[in-house]
């Protein structure tokens, strides 16, 4: 019956199948099967199977039918059948089946298909019910049969595919913490998938079409598992990247896409560097984006693809490749056309575009697109969706306001008293890490620190509020995790704080996390406060000690400057040296206008002018005689206080690479140090 349903005759089938008595009869039959196995041997079971198949085809991708209370009764019946001991017993024997009888067809294929195709309002609830009951028997079966996976036939792979697809579908925006038992069983399943993929990745040249299908199933399930945060962390810890990088060499677009989807979520900067052809990953994603962007029947794939791109675009090398290969027009289409869902499609697309603004060429192209800029302003002023407005505000900040704000920055004076700050601390964090972050915040407030946190202090534009908080905070705590690094909002905050020359304190939020990429550069050379490693109380004590250490050094520097300013008129040699440095030979005196913002991030790249600029901007002119031998031929030096040196070391540390490289030439600062 289902084979005859088409768009032209669908109304006739609606009249035939959307019928109270029919649905009641089918539901009652399914409940009897699930409860006591009645009808399993009935000759009419084939008619039940055919009717459910027809209803499934009729309702597929038609949410108005799927959300009809009448059909939800049938959905409940199929769920009860799949969760019944009769289903479990058949599934456990699936590797021995050559052909399916009518009963096996109904349970293994038809009922699972009905659940897989359901996209209605209760999808998350239904999948959670199935997971709770069937995860353990599924995992036990998988552990038992992993070693013999090469002998799995078509029926086994098909059942494995459908049931795993239901069990491991946590939803694309799952933030609920799963229980330990479910976590443990999922990890056992992940281990089995890795064994299968690792074995097959070592013999790519001998892989046949059937094996490619199995690889695709395993990677599809693994990708679904990465959408649950704790399981994502576990998968990332298994060093799966090298296996996936081998599997992308299989000449199959779907396999490559699935491999890249997982890689997008778990790759480190080092993994990106290992890619033999980094342009390939960008090409695959753009190809699939073009394929789905105008196909309403592939909307779920579009959403998953956007989710992957959000993770992938954190890497600078990928930003460059995506921009170079022309992804912007497709993203702009998805971000602006009304046919796309504001929350599920437009918002993640805007967040991808926000991440791309950290690539100069992409930012230039977006700035020139006046129609897009106008669209962003419209969203900010009129959208009722908070997430959409926030993404639009982030883009406007990067494209229009940030450069202006940064250009107006005045390097914080060393004489500025900490009491002049509006806040002691601004917490920059990812929403995923909110529990630990809020706990840190609560302890800080209890200890009388003035803390800015976006959970209760946002007013008006979020980006403007963020910038105001950074500009008025003595310290910025960078709460580091994978989620933080992947967030374009967090990158905006961290980068602005860095450019403001705020005192950054990096906090490790997740076990064994180490920053790389843009985040690694920003916190290079700084002391990490590792909460998971040290435990909350010890880490918090270290955090307070770091605050006290900086304030002590700052106060020492202030007193030293005051002393130096008081003594300055009597230091003839220093005046002579400064004059010699700034007025060499017979040339007209020149003024160094380089700001600290313009200094190269690595001191190995500094010139004489950079040295002078740094010392003057930091009110460390008393150190000019120390460097005079390097930047002036005629000078005399004067002994300096320890406080001056401490101040210098505190200010210079952000420009010193954590692991010095080999350079052909050495800067003036390097000679001293």
C-alpha cells in the first residue's frame, strides 16, 4: 500500500488512513503484542505491518499529521513494541537471521522505522524512553559481536543502524546531564565503534561497498554521540582523529562527510596541521551545504551541517579555506532568507559568520555588504528572538563598532588606583560551563569582590555591556574550555580584553584541558588556575593569590614611579640619555607614536622604536638608560630599584613566547634578558 502513495493521491490516502477506528485497532494490536506477545504468530500480522508502513509514509515529514493526537496513540504503540522483551529477544538473535518473517519484519523494521521518521513535538521524549530501556541490551550485544563485525549481513547492519540511530540521538542542542549508567554504557559502545573503525582504517584498499556502509553507520552514530557534551569529551579523549584522517581517503563523499563532521567537533589545532589537504574539508562542507540549502526534505542535514561548521570555523586555517572557496554567499542566504527557521537555521548561521569576522578577508567582504548590514540592524531593532538579536549584535560589534572602540583605547596608566575600577573582576565564560563559573562568582562575591557576570548584569546591547564590563574591570577571568574556544562570543570578549591590555587570569574549567589556537596565543605565558586538577578550594585560593600578587606588584610599581618622579629633576644622566635617544645626530627631534597595541606580540620582532615606545607607554622611562647601549651610542647608566625591575618583568611577560623559537636575529629586549 505504501508504495502507491504519491503527492497526487495523498488526500485520498488521508481519508482512508486518518480514521479513528483504524488507529484504535492498530494501537490495540501493538499494545497486545508488546504486553503478552499476542498476534505475533497470527497470519494477519502482515496486514498490520503493511498498514503501519503506509501510515508512516503518509506522515513522513508532515508535522501536522505527526502531531495529530490520533497518530500519537499509534506512536505510543510502536514504542511499546520496540521496548518489549519480544523485540529484545529478536534483536539479540539478529546475526543468525537470513530472512525476516512477518513478525520480525514488523518489530525490527516497521516499528523502528516509524520511530526514526517521527519528528514531532515528542521526539526527544520518545527517543529518551527507547534509550533508557534498550541502551544496555544494545551495548551488550555490540560488545559481544564487535569481534565478528566482518560477518554481519544486511539484516544485522540494518537493525544495528536503526536502533543505534534512535538510542544515540540526544538532540542537537542537548544540555541535560545524562546519568552515570547511561554515560558508562555509551562509552562502552563508543569503544566498540572505535575498534571497528580502527580495524577498517588500516585496510582501506581492501574495503568493499558493504564495508563502506558499515563505516558510515558507525560514524553516524559517533557523530550523534558527540552532540552530548560529556560523551563529546570522552570521544575527544580517545584520540580518534588519526583514525578519521585515514578514513577520509575512502573515495565516498558520504563517508568523507561523516568523518569530517566528527573531526569538526574534536579536532585540535595540531590535527588541523596534520591534514594533508586542508582545503578538502572546506570543499566537502561547502559541497554538502549547496546540496541541502534549497532542499526542504534535507532540513535536518542542514541543521547538523551548520552545527558542525560552528565547531569547525574556530580554526584559523579553516576560516581561510572557507572564505577562499566562497562559502559566504550561501551562509548569507541561510542567514537572511525567511524560509529558514530563525532559531534552528538563521541563528547558527549568524554565529558562523561572526566567527568568520576574525578572518580579515571575510570581515572586509561582510562590511561591504550593505544589505546584510541593514538586515543585522533590523534584527537588533525588531526581532523578538533573543538569540538572533545577540548574534546580530555580535556581528555589528565586529564589523562596525569594535575597530572604533579599540582605536579610542588609552593604555591604562600605571598610576591608576585599583579603587577607580567599577568592577574588580569580569568573568568571561561559556554558557556550558556556567555551573562552575557561577560557583566561582558566588565565592568571589562572598569575599567582597565586585564581580561582573552576564547572568544578571546585561542591559541593552549585550556586546556593548560586555565591552563596558571589560573596560571597567581590573581583572578579566578567561574561563577556558572547548566550549569557550568554539564560541565566537567568547573570542570577541577575550580578544577585546587582550587589546585593552586587561590583566587576564586563565581558568581551566574542564579536566585536562589545554588551550590552543587563538586562545592559546592570548593566554601564552600566563599562570593557569586549574579547578578540576586542584579541586575547588585549592584552586580558588590560588586564584586569590594571583590577584594579590598582581596588586602587590602594581602598588610597588606605583610607589616606584612616585619616587622616580620626585627624584627625576636631580638625575642629569637620565635626562641626557633620554635626549640622546630621542634626538640622535643632527636630525630634528622625533616623537615615537607607537602605542602598546601596535607592538608585535613577540619581543623577538621588536625594533629600537618598539623598545622606546614600550618603556614610555608603561611609564618606565627610568629604564631607558639600561637599554641605551643598544639603542644609543652615548649613554650613562644609573642603578635602579628592584621595584622598577619587578614592574618591568610584570609588564613584559605577555610579549615573551612560552617556548622560545630559533630566530636568526635577536631583539634588543632579548639581549638584556
